[in-house]
């Protein structure tokens, strides 16, 4: 620029003058026009500062920004798009923040510590539920002293109805963090408790919370945690309890309406005043891809809103898409993404059935995974398949499978560790990469390639997103501690 001559100065001046007058050459470009429209829509947005009569919290376990990105593309491709241009329901919400997910003693968090942060507003140790960090994992004697109140207990005390939904076992870490106080997430039934532990197991705590009126509705898996070993459930599986208690019988005797797998769910009387317990699997509910004879997450959300919405004081509903996490642990992107789409459908259902004038909807994840994305892939490359090249002369990919330096193709999605490791035990832990075909990679059972060998892929400690709409949703922005989500729910419910 030091040697800029008179002619180029004159050229730069004329362009600058034209630009200053608003004559920019791309002003009729669709991207530019969409950006202008977005500015107007953001200017028109007004924060909603009424009290939140209802709060719906939707957590997809393990659905970090990476898995959310892949779900966006996967859902779009299922609808015939390239994928990237797709917008998930939560991505249309006006407010977004990033959430720091660590536990007080873990850079990489677990779902008990993160669930407690979200539901109770305190960060705590990995593996514990509804207690603060003074408790050492597994020490039942500290539970009473370390107990904190969950948002379900707080809002129930204020007269709101409470619903809990999970596609995992209802006694699993994330749903349990909404109602239980336990020294260890693994104390799901009495046989898991250490000798001398006087804190009830997690299944008993759920039934106690239903009997005492804190929890009005609970839908999910985990039936065997509620049944004695002598009992056989509708899947032919034995219960796990060794104290001879049949908690389902106990619940129904105290006036809880119980529903199991099969058509009974659609016939359930949602308008009765009885609390509702639905247990749809001996253990976790099925993955969406494998689902038969069980309600979808969206169907459970719809039923719950129908059942809870008659309370004039409103309701709190916490919803977990629990199995996005499990499929990621298995390195199986297809099931993670189909469960991610089912989660998106549940969000759309909650959004459709409620008004942003009285219902705060918060969508987040408890933690991320080691999922990552290879390049350079052209538009429309199947997100769960092999990477195909960028077409310099067009938009859609070249149909040419891309290779790395070893001459072998690779999937778009990979994990830093997991069962799909390229280091194989039968190869003396040396690297081995097969010559994959696109058809193999697109099989729903395909295990994505991973770097390091581990039976179960791990969580990661990176931030997750929080999306929100409704009263006080604008308080969820910036980079926040996970425990802050509780504060926002508590504030929104009590705003004058
Ligand atoms: Zn997990």
C-alpha cells in the first residue's frame, strides 16, 4: 500500500463513496437480504418479564455442540436438504448461551454432578445426586447434612405440579437429580446400597416423592429397579430388588395411576387427579431407531403437558433424552442422531403446546462427548457416512470418497476414543484402518472410527449450549456456570 499510485487511490475513493451511500454490490444477494431481515427480527424482540407460570427444561444427555451440529445436518438430510441449512427447533429460540459443565472435582463431568448443578443450583462432585460438595461419593452418613433442594421441590412447594420424563431409567443420574438425594448415582435399588446406608435407594425416593405430592408425573424406563427379584415384568425380566418390595404395587395402592409398555399409554386418563407413573422398559427405554411398543419422547411430552396444565399455579416439567449419551458412548452416530431428532421433535411439541408469554422453555445438554468432525467434505455428504469431496464448479459434493495420507477413506464423524478405535488389540495395539465403503458407513449399526481404544467412549469437558424462550429467557446468555440455570428458573418462576 505504501506504493499506491494516484489511479488506485482514485478507484478506492470512488468505491468507498458508493459504499458509504449504501450501494454495496451484494445488496440483492439472498444471504445479504436474509441477514437484513434477521436484524429487523432481532430488533423487534422484546424480553418477556412476566413470571414464568410454567417451566419446561429439556436436556439431551451428552448432546454437546458437536452432536447438536450433527443432528441439525442429519435431520435436514432426512428431509432431502444438504443438511447445513436446516434449523432445529431450539435453534429458532431467541436466546442462547454457553454453559461450563465441569464438576467441582472433575474437569470432565458426569451426569449426576451436572444434573445436580442444573436442578439444584450447586456444582458438586461427580457421581452424587442432590447434595453439595461436602459429601464424599458413596458416604451415606453425609447425605442429610449435604442435602440441597431441587427446583422440583422448590416449585412444588409453591404449588406447581411437577413432571419428570426420561428415555433412560427414571433412576438414572439425570432424572434422579431432579428428585433424589443420594451419595452415589449407582444406588438405584436397595441391592446397590452399601451395608449400613440409611438413605433410601433412588427408586424408593421417587415413589416417596410421588406419595408426598412433590412429583405428580414420572415417565421413563427402569421398571426392574421398582420390582422384587421374584417379580417378572411384561418383558419377562426379573426385578432387581432384594427387599421384597414391589414399589409399583405400593404406588398404585397409594393412588398413583401406573402404566407399562404397550397400548395402555394412549388410553391413560390424563385428566384424573391421580399422580401418574409410566415405566416403559425394564432398563432404559429403546433407542428411537429400535423403538417398538413404547411412546416416543414427543408423545410423552404431549401427555405430560396435557396432564399437568390444569394446575392454575402452573407446572415444572423436566425432560431427558437420555440415550443420545448412550449411543455416543457406543460410538454409534446413527442412533445418537436419530435420538437427537426425537429430542428435536419433543422440543417442537413443547413449543407448540405452550405460549412464550407464560412458559419458559430451556433446552440444554448436561455435558459433551469426544465427537469431532473430519474435513474437507462437500455439501450434502451424509453426516454419518464417509467424507466426499468439495465440488469447485457446483454446490453438491463430488461423489468422490476422500482419503487420508494412508489412502483410506474416513467417516465425517469420529471420536477421540471409544469402541471404534483404530488401535486394535489383535494387532498388538497397532493402528489398523479398513477400506470402508459408503454402504458400510451408512449402516445404522456402523461404529464410527475413534482414535484411542476404550470400551465405552468418554464424555468431554467442553461447553454445551443452552437455548431458551419465554419469560426471563434473556437471562440465559453469555458463558455461564451450569448451576446458573437453576437460578434463572427460580427467578423466572418468582418474578413479580
Ligand atoms: Zn454418559
